[in-house]
C-alpha cells in the first residue's frame, strides 16, 4: 500500500471512530443526565476535572514517546526502538506511582471545603474520587502502547480499540437505567471498566505485533535516554499544563461560586467543544508519525509539506464543524437534552 493511501485509510478509520463517538456521546449524555440528575452529573465532571488537572502529564508523555519512536523508525534503528519503549515504560510506571500518592494525599484537601459537592454524601464523592485515581493510573499505563500503535501508523486498530471503549461507555449509561441505588458510584466503576478494556486491547495487540514491545530492565535504565526524553517532556508539559489549568481552573471557579449545576453545564459544553476539535486532533494523529519519520530519515522537504498541508486541512475541517454548531446551538441543545438541559449551558 502506498503511503498516501495509508494516510487516507487512517483518516477514514478515525473519522468513522469520530462518528461513532459523537453518536454514543449524544445518546449516553442524555441518558446519564436524566438518571443522575444535573447535580450528580456536575459532581462527576468536577472530580474528573480535578483528576485530569493532576494528570496533565499524560498528553505530554504520549506526544514525547511517539516522537522518539517515530524518529527511530525514520532512522531504521530497531535497537533504539526497543530502548525508547522500555525507557518510556519505566517513566510512565514511576509517574503513575507518584500521581497515585499525590491523588491520595490531596483527598482531604478537596473534600474539606475546597470543592462544593452539592447534596451528594461525602462518602459517595470520596468513592468516585478513589475510583478515578485508579482510572488515572490505568490511563497512564496505556500511553506507551498507544504511542507504539500511533508511531506505526496503525490507526485502523487504534480506531477499533477506541470504539470498544466507547461501546463500554454506552453500556455504562444503559446499565444505570436499571438500578435504583449508588448510581454515581456504579457509573464511575463502569467508566473505569471502559479504560481497562482499552488498555488490555492495546497491550495484547502490541505484544503480538510489534518487535520493540519487549521488556528489558537493562535498557529501561538508560540514563542518557531518560534525560533526553524527560527534557522533551518538560516543554510539552509546559503547554499542556497551561491548557488544562485554563479548562479545569474554570471548572473549579464555577463550582466555588455556583455549585455542581454550573459544572454540569460546563461539562456538556466541553463535550461539544471536544467533538468540534476532534477533526483537527484526528488529522494531527494521522500526520504526526509521518512528519517525524521524514525528519528522522532526513527528508525535510517532505516533512515541511506534510506539516503545512495537515495544518490547513485541520483548520478547514474544524471550521466545517464549528460554524454550523455555533449558528444552531440553541436548537441543537434543546433537541439533544430537552428538559434536562442545565441552566447556562448555551452560554
């Protein structure tokens, strides 16, 4: 298969994933909002936001790991690939362990007046928080395997694994329609199950298909490679932390002044925003490995062409989604959520 055809196939596969994700999101959000109510749904989004605020490193780690893998592929250096994978795995395990300790240590601060949990019992809020700590650790452990799949431009399987996760999330929304107690805790456990399903599918696929996915303690403790990767992660972290502090900082401020109902509105608004930006991020996912591989192979002309072309295409596709949504936002929200629409969502 020609490389241009592979890019087209990857883009198509990820667009199908976007369509399925959007459909499931529309259905599950309404179901969950109806069953949990605006207050509990807002609490779920608030705690999820706090966890993501602390685990902002995951995005930086993903980009950095994929960058080093793709560059090594461009150099056609198999030994370096194995080394990069093992070093990244070690870094992720250490960071997951540290984050787990940080999450547990900060729990008394969050539930001692720092955030408004509305009418929810404190035990329920703490249980949701604890489950999300486990989810964050599993998510962190998945990153090296996701990076390997992306670096190999195996987006068809990546899309399939993400669809599996989406199906489990829809299952979670349906299940809580048939139970009468502990809805929020049950829903949080089921959402964690979707993360575990995603991890297992990617772990098994990588172990079966890619030669560099093999554990080597000796290669994992390559001091030069650890320093090089952590240096690259540092710059990515600076940008990622700014975005997350902005997004989740707003969530905490909204909670402080207006409570969990405002968090429900903000959570729904962020879901729509994510869908609009998904087209842009999808093209970034498709083109980034090729851009970095061409740099590794010394083909700067091809690298620059792909960078400019993907940027233009990302802007165009985001606009195609964003402009109609902005123009018809009121009608979309009323049809989608009906009477369950939290106050101020449109704003």
